[in-house]
C-alpha cells in the first residue's frame, strides 16, 4: 500500500469519526409520554357537592411523574349543573403541573372529563340543590279553557331575607318551552309569551312555611293546545326567581255544555238551564224572590211577601215606624221555591254557600251561540254555562247581555227586604255574591239537594237562676248546638226586664261552642221579673234566638216603722201602700176614707153661712 493510499484511509476514518461525534451532539433528551392522569383527592371517580359549595380546586396528577404533556383540556357534560376549568401551573420542559376548578351551579348530575394527550379521566359530579319551590304533580282538572295546578314549598327557611314580600305561583305558556317570570329588571316590552297565576304571597313579617298550595287556576287557555308550565318563587327586592321543573299539559277540546243535570264536582249538582229556559244560553224567566209567577211589573208595592213571610228581626228599610213580623224563617219553603215547583222534588234554589262554591271555580267569560255569559268548569272537567240574563225592575229589563243575576233560597238576616243572590255586578254596586232587593225580577237556576235546615239545631236545657237577691242573681243555661258553623258572635246570653227583649239589659259572649254558660247579674231592680235567652250567631244564617226563661228578684224587705232619731217613729210607707216606692191613698184632713172627688161641699168639716140665722152651720 502506498503512503498516499494509507493517508486517504486514515483521513476517511477520521472524517467518519467526526461525523459520528457530531450526530451524538445533536441528540436532546428523549420525550416521556403521558400514560394516565388522575384527579387528586377523588375516590371511585365520583363526588357530591351542595349547590352552595362554591368553586372547588383539585390537583391533576400525571403518570409517569414528569411525563411530557402536549395538550390539556376539560369539559362538563351539563355545564348548567357545574362548570369546569383547567389551569397550567408549570411549563418547565420536564413536566406540566395543573389544577382543575369545578363550580356547582344547579341541582343535577354531570360528567367532568379531563383529557391530556388523548388520556382521559372522568369525574361524575352530583350537585345537591336546595329546592325552594317545586311542582307537586301534574296539572289536574284540565278543560278547554282552564286547568288547576298544585305546588309545594320546601326548605323555605333557605329563602333570602326580604323586606316586602315573597310571591309564589305558576308561569305557563303555549310557545315558550321554559316559562319565565318577567321582572322589573327585564326592560323588554313583551311578556315572553308567558301567563302568570299567583298561589301564595308572604308579606313582610310573615314567615314562609313549607307545605302544599293546591288548586291554582291557569286561565285564558286555548282548547286542544299544549302548554308548558313551572312553579316559581319571586323575591321582591332582589328580583331573584327560583323555578321548579318544567312540565307540560294539553287542554281538552271545546267544552260540552248540556241543558240537563251537570256534575261539576261540587257539593250539589246544578241544572244546566235557568228556570223557564230550554237551552243553556236562554235567559229564562224572571221572578221576585219567593214568588212563583212572572209579572209585568216588579216593584216593592206589588211584592207578595212584603209583610207575610221570611222577615228578620230588622224593620223594613225606609219604613222605620213599621214593625216587621218575625217568623224565624230564612230558607224558602218548597211552596215558595220556583225551582222545586218547576224541576220537581229533590230540586231547589241554591244556598249562598252553594253559590260561593260555584263562584270559587273562577269562571271565565264565554260566548255560547252568540250569547255572552260565564263558563264554569269543575275540577272533573265538566262545564256549565250561565248567560248574562240581567234583571227586571218596575217595567224595565236591565243588564241583559251584561251581568248575571240569580236568586238563592236564603233571606237576608240584616235587612227585611233583601235576599241572597249571585250577581256579577248590579246597579247597587254589588259584585259576585251579595244580597239584592227581593222585589226585583231575577233568574233562577236549580240545584239537586235536600232542602237545607233553617238554622242550627239548638237545644236549651238546665236553666237555673240561683243566688237571687233583690238586686242580683246568677243565671246558668246549657246550650247544645248541632251542625252549626258559628260566627264571631258565637254563643251568648241576653237578659231583659221586657218579655219582648226590646231593651237588652245585659249580654255576654261565650265563644263558638255549646256548653253550660253562667252569668253574674248585678244592679237589678227588686221585685222585678227578668227574662233570659241564649243567642247563636252563625256564619251564613245570621243570629238565632233561643227559648226565653224567666226569674224574679226578691222583694225589698222594709220594716213598717223607721227610727229617724226624733221624738216619734215614722211609718215606712204611705197609708194605703205596702212599699215605700208605691204611692198611698189620698185622704182629706180629718177624714178616714178616700173618695173619688174632693170638694169643699163634700168635706166633713165644711161650714156654710146662713144669712137668716146669721151664723155658720156645720154638717152633722
């Protein structure tokens, strides 16, 4: 081998060694990929937090330690339940340190997924809500135009403090799938296509309490339409609104209105037409209260029952000098009930309470075959229509097509010329449930029920007057009350020296239940007969007076002579009397007998002058 060739080989080897040495210098540290990740402090991959827990921070651990992380992300399957964020703490080349922040927002469950270079871990998070207001169940009693909804309040002690009021109710809509409550802060001009129905209001000073609030009416609905609804609580100052779960219901088709018997789910069934009508939309006949025939003029002067029946203890309005006969009747007899006469036994005019039941169905204005009136829909879905029939007064027809006016079978206990009626409005300013003048011609609609008892069944036993003196007594009376709803007046005793009780000398209220009542009477007159009776004030039928009992105070015992400390004793009463307060007989001086007339001529000591004899002559 030549020297030159040997040199070339040595040079080539050197160059190869140099290149090999340079390649090693370019190599950096090798990457360590992420094999797995975990959330520090979480066991079994699940966690439960209250909605008020606030943001929670958890470290993220990588395996192997010091692994190289190229990408890092986090997602929440239900961001409305909880939000999630991931944050890098260290960007050094050998490792990425990170923290996960989870913030509960509302009740529910969500999956928090953390992903690092394709390796993931999942946290199943359950958020416990502090529910304020929830729906108790599905909407009930759905009809074509209304429905009734129930709701309940729980954890009401968690409500924020308020200085004015807290309102609870239902928001509902046919187009808005998440009904809302527009607040003052909401400056939009529309109502979000939502209707509101309020169920309960707690004012300042009141404590909201847990419990159910049912039968909230949802009105102004369209037939055959689906609606969305949910309960809410609105705190006034903050305008914070808590919502319940969104649900849905569908209204029924147009109501079925019949002319016969109607079951609205109330205490009585109603007849579908006014008396004298054959269709629900017809006005029917007009009657003065208690009369059974129509007439051309309806006035107080030709009212048949003006002075005969159903009068209370009051005198007739406008005739204060006329005393009204008291017959203790406040409910029409069958012979005076045109509903009974027309529809037959088992039917009658409604009571005031039955009218109130009907009114409480919250009727809606409705038009049937071109006639306006009110549509009543029961919770069972059945409907009844009553037209705006108006009334007749004197020889005029009034308010037809404008107001509903129907009689009850109940007389007023406060006014001798009024009776209970159902009026949507009248010339006397009444609304819905009132008392109208009996002589006015109004409509009648029957109900199927037994005739109501005229007042409570009162039994008075055990009357006694004890410790009777000339000026005082103790009276005791036992009153048994059967089936009576008592008013604030309750039960009491009245005492009077007048057997007609025109003047009540003493009275006392004993509450709202029967029992034995005792009253101490003082300041009574001696030798006087007193009368005692119980009274019962009822919520619906006014004041009822019980049987009268009597007792007599003792005589005032007086000695026949009084020692006045003078030289003589004085008689305690005048001659011809036996009591100091009773006037005695009149006697002329020196005579011993009284007489009808006292004159000079019939006086025992009368003297006359005789001119012939010139002297006075005395009677023999």
